[in-house]
C-alpha cells in the first residue's frame, strides 16, 4: 500500500468531516446490500449523499453468466435490500447499475465521475484462491484510488480509513 495511510478509529464521527459528504457504496447482492446498509447508516450523516452501485461483470468474448434481464432483477433486489434499512429522513440515496470487465476499476472510475468524497464498503468473505481467480476488488481500489477508500467493519465498533498521505 505505498502512498497510503491506514487509520483505525473507534470514534468515526470526529474524523469524518467531509469524508461522507458524497460516498459511493458498492454492493454485491441482496445479502451484502442489507449488511452494508446497516453499517453505512450507522456512520453516514443525514445530510450525506450515498450513491449505491452494483457492478455487472462483463466478459470479453465469452458468454455472460446470466442475461441482462436476470442481472437487472438481481441488482434491483440488492437495491431493495439496501433501501429497506434506511428510514425516511436519512441520507439521500441514489442507485446505479454499472457494467465493466474489471469490477474494482469500474467502481473507482465511477467514484471519480460522481465526484465521490469516498468509497465505502464492507469487504466480503473469501479465501485467497477465490480472490486470485476472480480478482481482488479491495486491492484494486486501494492501489489505484485517488479518493479515500473506507473498509467498513461488519460490526459497528471500529472503522478502517485509507487515503493518500
């Protein structure tokens, strides 16, 4: 993680002035979306903007794993799971379905286009072999992002922030 600073904090409210103003939140599916929403809601101020994205991974020259319609329905279910966690009067929510070959690159590029102040996500479980075969989205974001990348904990006890030094 050259050029990055890693911070671990117990009280995020004192440290996030401006970081959560417009946060991009990638989700993988309905279960991941609900879990991520619970954690993001805990940290996001009410006047924040949250751009929730789901990336449909596209293969080059190979058949897609599912039809476009199946992917759209899956994304809509994930957005619904995220939406259910946020009560009225919370942060402003936007939902976008993205398409790309490299999930991490697609998320990073969209965050820059959206002028996000941070990318925040709850890392999914997975072993090294799976990450090797499918690509490590977290590593891609940490290596190449010009904006802060926030790995949110599964529990609300601590949070990890990374940003350029």
